[in-house]
C-alpha cells in the first residue's frame, strides 16, 4: 500500500507559511523530494514506496524544523506531519478577491499587490512582477499591464513598502523615506515574499519569472536578477547606478544577469555595462518623467516585448 505524506507548515502563531520548502528524503537511496507549501501552508506528496524509511523536515528563510521519520515498518497509508518554524510571518500569502494578494515581509511590513491572469492561457502561465518607482504605486503600470495580459502573461503588480496600500509595519503606519533608496534593509526585503507568493500559485510558472521595474523598482529588478535563480530575465527602466550597489548591500551582492536596461542618460547605462552578465542590452531614450511617461512610449513597449521574446 503506497504511502502519502502531507501536512501544514506554520509559524509559532499558528499562521500558515506560504512558500516553505518541505524535504522528503528516502533513507535507502538518499533521494530527496521537495514540496512547496501552497497559500494555505499545505504540502502533500502521494504514492511513495511503502517499505522505505523517510526523513522529513521543513525550511523557510534559513529556519529549519526538526527532522521527523516515517518508518517503513509502519503499515499506514496516510501520514500527517505538521511543522512549526520560528519565523516572523503573519497571515502570509493570502488572496482576498476584493483586495488582492496580501503578504508579509520578514520584518513584518504588510505588502499589497494585484494579481491578474490572461484568459484562455493554460498553466503554467508565464508571469511578470512589476515594481514601481519611488513616490508611485502599482497603478502606474495599467497601460503595460493591459498589453502583458493581451499577450498571455500573468501580472503581479506590487505596492512597495511605504507606497500605495503597503503602509503598515506590525500594524503601525509607515511612510517611505528617500533614505530607503540606498538602504539594503528596506525595499530589498519586499522581493522575497513577492516572489514566494508567485511561486506558491499553482497556475503560474514558478521556475521562470520576469521582473520589470522603474526607478528604485529598476534597481530592485537588477538585484533580483542576481539573487533569485527563478528570475529568468529583467527589464530595468531608468535605474541609478549610484543607488543600486548600496541598495544591494555591496558590490559583491550586486550580480545582475539577463537584463534590458533603458535609461535617459547614456553615461548612466554605461556604468552598468561591465556588471551585468549576458545577455544584456542597454538602450538610451530621451524620455523625462516617471514610469507612466516611459511605458506610454510605443518604442519602449515594443523594446520590452522584443526582449521578452528573445530571453524568456
């Protein structure tokens, strides 16, 4: 009789953890299977060989649970193993149909986003994460979002901390500070939970994600391209070289790859040239203004879709 293993991964408050990894190790062959928890914190694996001993544990953001063993001598088809991890997660990864996705950062900022799916596209659906500029919110992407949906992309548009609807930390109101533009402990903390949310959605392609950002969002896109292997390629609109490195933490932590960089300042673009691993394309556009001004330019939109066709 084959074995099934399932359960829930929670934080110490009993809240489900989205995107936790559960490892199931076959102690005879040392083969390890990995499951990722869904928006309810649930993992499950079916039809395992019944006479094998299995070691099971959970991990999330560097925290690991105790290992638990299921014996091959126990003739039980259904095996329930729940785990608790000491991490700061509250109500993580939920999707309210009226409000859109909400999830928490590791430092307890409550992030809000929108998720829209194209019609008639089978899973796994290619997905774009949109990151706005400083002083903006996710609404600035409306024009580009519509084009992405029409071309078959799922779109997650995030309100960065201190912007839009993402203005509470531990329930206390917060406002974005210009100093955050170069603080590795602020905006970069928003990347991981946003990507974890995408990876936890069953219909989305969680192995290849595109990030498109503008201004500080462009700096974050470049950081994400080097930090997260699931990020396939990025588009950085008007990034600032002098801010990107300190925002990443150091030059050693800034290792972007596969990036289209669109800049109003050719000399700014050249500073990135030696740091971005191929493929890379740096183009200059004489455009002033914020995100909306850039994406409303037909040549910018055309260049973005040509890049995605080439690199995704």
